[in-house]
């Protein structure tokens, strides 16, 4: 993969999980959906493409924890990640994601979110490091 552009990489996300890949590529799983993961999500994914494939679908990744390099690449690309160490969720559960908590509406349980530092959250909210830098330069 010679590109990290989120517009060019999404079809490669989850190529080894055919049902999920098909759902994402066909639109059956809508943009903006949450992907629930376990501990150390992104481990072994030191290239930006691992995050850019997910950014292309505008997914929110809700996980018990993230691998350090994957998390930084996600921030740099503006991929929304939510760390919820005690999360309990199953496929098909309906989640409501707030700044301070995630509510599993299916089970009625609520789980605390570990917030990103404010400086990193500002980069995500700007759409990534390039957009953030552009905004700062234009403002200043």
C-alpha cells in the first residue's frame, strides 16, 4: 500500500474478516458506526494505513485499550478512538458514546471513558494533524 489517504485505503480494512469487510464496503454498516474492540487494539500496526483504512469509513473505535503507535497514528489522521477499559459489549449492541462514558443501551450498563489529553483531542477534533496545523497557521 503506497498511500495513506483515507479515500484510497478503506477497502483493505478487515480483508481477512469477510463479513465485516463486505458490510463496510457495501454500506450495510453505515459510516460513523462504532467498532468495539478489546485490549491493545492495533497491536502490530505501525503503519499509518492501519488507521487510515478505518478513517475512510469514519468509524469510531471503542476499545479497552490501544497500541501506542496505532493510537498516535489515529490521532494524527483524526480517527476517533474511545478508550473504555471496563467495556462490556456484544455484536449488535446499541452504544451511546459520550465524552465521559459509554452507555450500552442493550444491557443498560454504563462504562467510564479514559479521555485523551486535551492537546491530542484538539488534533482529532480538527480532523487530524495536518488540518490542526493548518488551522493554527491560519489563526496566527
